[in-house]
């Protein structure tokens, strides 16, 4: 099913032995536009910690109760590698999490989630494959960057000949945990909301420093696209 990323951040996150908090942010990679980590706000029971969970850890998304369940208990999460708030999510950080939880190395191979072909398919304790070890030996840097969903919301969106609007939301699917659509609030109407939907494939380039997204096509072509009066209307149409 399809969901808004902004709504996911209102869900309560449950470990196998109780509530942990809520999702504070989502990190997606700028190559596949797949959600790689959720940042969980655990201040009530684990203050001062930055907890990252891969979608590999998610076992149930309950839309009616607005709950997201993970397969670990609180003690396992408490003992996970500590990641200071000020530190970027580097490859070393990712490797420490992968080694601890047994998640797949999603950047290996052509599949969205690496050689295991899915976010829920890796079990803890697997030995690294020859392909993984060869990749780790050869890789000096990352060929992707992780981007914050919080920061990407409100980016300016431009057509070939002018500004379209700003990013208002993103839509992901709960099977692959991939961002399938970018929801842009149009500049056209000053009195009512109007939204345009793009896919990551519609994007020509992103200036992450200047917070600008450039999509294919002109403003005239954009005006021929379907406009939505509400975000709820978008999900019912997709």
C-alpha cells in the first residue's frame, strides 16, 4: 500500500516488549530513493541516543491504530551501536549497524535491497559473502548519499522554464519502502491548495545544497497535468 511519509512520523513505534517512541525522521538514498533508515525518538526511555532502524526491522504497519512494530526488544535496541546526534550517517556507522543487527548491505548488486532482494529477508548472524567482502575491500567511498526527509520537505521544485512549487510530502510503499512519488504544492493558486505528483524518474537533477529539485518538462506541460485539491485525493487516485 501507499502512504505519506509525513503521516508515518505520527505513528507509535513498538518493540516486541513495548512502545519505543515515534519516528522523528527518515533517511533515503539519492540513487534509488529507497527509505534506508528511520530515526526513532526514544527520549522517554532512552535519552541522549540516536536510534536508527532499517525497514528490515519492521514487521507490521497498522494503519488503523497508527502503530509500527519492529522485531527487536528494547534491550537489543539499547545495546545497539551508539550514534551521537551530531555525527553524520557514514559508511562506518552503517557497517556498525549492519554487523550488529545482521541487515543486508543494500548498496551491493543491482537489486533495491542488495543480494537478499528484500528489506525483510536478512537474518542476524549471516556470514558475509565473497561479493560483500570484495566490495568492502574495493570501496573507498559511497556512490550514494543519504538524505533527510525532514530537510527535503519544502525544497523548491522547478520546471525547465520556471518554478513549479515546493515539496509538500512524499509517498512510499510499505513493501519495498521506496519513495514512489513526490507531492508538490503548486505556486499557481494563492487561494486554495493544488498539488502535482511527480515520480523520482521525473527528476532531472537535485541541488541538495541549494535545496532545488529540477523536473522534466515546462510549466505549460505541468499545467496539463492532473491537479489535486487535497493530499487525500492523491492516494485515492494512485
